[in-house]
């Protein structure tokens, strides 16, 4: 793999946006599978005008009974349509992954033109915070 094709840091998605991410292969290089990911944090490097995202990856394996209390699940048909998600998704809030904001790691799936699917609603952000509190990742105020 040659040098990465970084997007300009000014195009970094915001926290609570859903982006399309290529799952890394075993060696850490970008794989072929594209999955939704929830942006948990961003990092900027102004001298190089590059950035990175820390994300929670999404899966279509909902495992609702076990994961509903601790992971964010989006399954409402209207929201799935708004976000152009083809099926319900569960974001694993117990793990995060760091990816450079580069074309090799972020690209739209075949059914979309956009890397950023959209932002969480206020209700979804509230549910997210509740799940993060339950996991002990953030403290209740």
C-alpha cells in the first residue's frame, strides 16, 4: 500500500455523525467491506492539514437482548431511510478504532454517494449518553 490519500482536515465529520468505513484487514490495511461507524472523537494535525477519527463500528448482528442496554441500535425504518442504511445497525460502544481520515479507509458503499451518512438526532444522542453511562465510559452529571 502506498501513501494514503488524506482528506483535508476541514472535511472531518463531527462527533455523533455516522460515516462509512472500510473495515481493516488483518494486517491493518483497508479491507473491502464497508460498514457504518459512529464518530466518537476527531483528531486534527494542523501542520499537515490531516485528521483522524475514533469510531465505534456498526454491525447488523443486533444481539438485541444482550446488547440493547449497552449499545446504540438504530432500527426505525424512517431513520434507516434518512441515513441511507440498508438495514438495522448496532454500534458497539464498548470498543473504538482509530482511522486516518483518508480515502482508503472511508468511502461510500455501492448504494450511496456520500461518506457521511448523517448525524444522530437529539433523541439518539440522549440514548447514546445513557448507554455510555451504563458502560461507565462517561459519568452521570
